[in-house]
C-alpha cells in the first residue's frame, strides 16, 4: 500500500487512498445481516409501495450501519461539493497526510516488542553478512 512506480516511490497520499479502498472492501466482505429486523417487513407494510423509506428511523439506522464511510471520498451533490472547495480524493488525501505527519503522536512500542524487532533485524543482518561473504 502506498507504492507508486512499481514500488520505487512511496506516497503518503496513496497510502491513505489505498487504506480507504481496503476499508471499503473489508466492509463489503463482511456482508449484510439478513434477519427480521433488517428485512423491515413491518416498515414495508406501514410505508407501502412508493412511500418514503428514507424518512423512516429504521432506514436511517440501518443505512448508518451498512453504508461505507469515507474520509477521502466526498459523495455530496456537485453544488455542495463545490461550495466546500471541490477537492478531489487526491487533494483530500494530501491534506490528511500532512495533518497526520504534523500532529500524530504514535504510542511507543512495548519494550518487549521493541526487543523482539531488534533481534529479528540483527538476525537478518547477520544472515545477509554471511551470505555476502560466501558470494565473494
């Protein structure tokens, strides 16, 4: 994720866009619950054919659960999108990346995890050094 030019270049913006796509795919793969509540048979009977389902609390509640939420994709109608600056996904990803780089304070690694990572790196470096000497 985040790679461009066959992995030669890394882009924070692309990383955020890729993460957004993965998040949406994961949500899709979860599927949708199908049960008496989600089928809304009683709501369908009450509202009827041609009725306004969007005004129903039931519809709004389940739409909020089922609809993919995106920080980078603006799904507003064009006039509202333009009024908010008309930024495309790449522009929004750049702003988010800059905000994260400037403000994010990662939690420090647990010392035991840090030691494990250091051990892995040292073993890998030793293996590389041994392999490099054998080829000479």
